[in-house]
């Protein structure tokens, strides 16, 4: 009985894998790179050891590289934090100054500033290289960036290119593991000023 059940599970995994590959190809046809990246990753997860699984992982990794290149291009510029409502307490103030009120992002680094005048004098609060996190999460991601203190932040630029959302995504737990914040991550919204 258990060999029939295992065969049935394997058949179901292969069917799901074919479904995700088909969805990925449709997404590529409509130039939805993000969708194709996710679908290929799901296809890999269904049966990672078969040929289609290995090919799906290679395709997902290639699309991740494309998505990261595009993200770095979209991140470039100067951003100012957007505060929703009034700052009412020291906790609010500490929250909104945690990263920096202003960000200047280039191809390879993120520079955090406390004040607008610091931008002109290049008197930055902190600076770090853009280093993407490749450790797996429950869902495929390409835009998690590791900060120098080991915190992992998810960077997302809205479609219009004028709004940047940075959400706390977890932290490194070692060389090969990380935590993941799934529900109610804290975060920040920035608006492009240059």
C-alpha cells in the first residue's frame, strides 16, 4: 500500500512541476520576469532531483540575477523618508531614525544620512555595500539585502519608481541560515527626491 501511495505522491509532484513550468513559460511570454522567477522556483521545489527540477532552478537563478540588476538600477538615487502622521513619542522618533532620514543609493552601496544638509557635505551616518541574501525563505525572494549588522531588509521600488519600501525581513543566524519575518514586518517608506 505504501509503494502505491509514494508513486501517487511522486506523480502528483511531477504534475505540479509541469504546471509551474507551464505558468513560468506563460509569464516569460508576457515579460513578467518576477512571476516566471517564482513559478520556476516552485517547479524546482516540487521535484528538485529530476532533470526538470534542476533546469527550473537554473532558470530561477538566471531570472533572479536579471531581477537584481533591474532592482539596483531602480534603487539608484536619493530618497527621503516618508513619515505617516505625526511623530508622537521618542519610540516613534527612534523608529524613523533607525536607518536614516535620507538614503543615497548607487550601483554598489547604500549610504544613510541623518539630515538633508549631511547629503551636501557627504557626512553620512553609515555606508554599506549592497549584498543580496541568497539564503532560502518560504517564498522565493530576490530583493533581500543584508546590512552590515546582520539584519536582512527587503527593498522594493513601486512600479512608478517614486516610492521605496524597506521592510525588516529577518537576520542572519550563521553562514547558512537566517530567520524570516512572515507576518507584520516593520518597515519604512521613502520617496524619491533625485
